[in-house]
């Protein structure tokens, strides 16, 4: 139990250190990216990621470049959500988050296919019992 607590604490410390300066990230997204993003479906670029890393280190966050790079997917997701919110508004952020959630996408697909609540339950059961495609 103790090692699990330590592991959770380390993970929380990493994410906390990465995202505590949310005001900094907000400033970076406003200053650097708002003018270059023209679609809600934009891709977070290596340049955007690098600007965030430089901003964090300039504010005193101590993080090896390898650690930051290892969290690339998380950084890209969070940065994408922040930029979407500041450039296009909260509904755009929600759409971006929803598009990234596999469970939400599966639920939406089932809702579109179902003709009735009973049909929806049947489709959900069939999807749940289907073999995994990993």
C-alpha cells in the first residue's frame, strides 16, 4: 500500500509541477498561438510545445527536456484544450475534449445507430462483449 501511495504522490507531483503555472500557460497561449490557429482542428506543433517548455523553465520549473518530451501526448492534449478555449471559446474546448475521449465517441456512435432505447441497450451490450481490437 505504501509504494502505491508514493507512486501516486510522484505522479501528482509531476503533473502538478507541469501544470501549476496555468496562468503562464494561459499567457503563452494568448500571446504566441492565438494568431496562428485558424481552425478548431489545429494540431499542436513542436514549436508550440517548445514555447511552453521555455516558458516553464523561464519561470523556474525544473524539468529535464526528456521528461517533458515523455509527457508529449499529455502536453499536446492540455495545450490543445487551452488554445481551443482561448481562440474559439469553451464550446470548442469541449468539442476537442469530446473528440479525444474514445468512450464518448463510442457512445455517440451507438446513439446515432440506435432506433430505440431497447436497441441502444442491445448495441451497447454487443459492443461491450465484442473482442478487443488492441
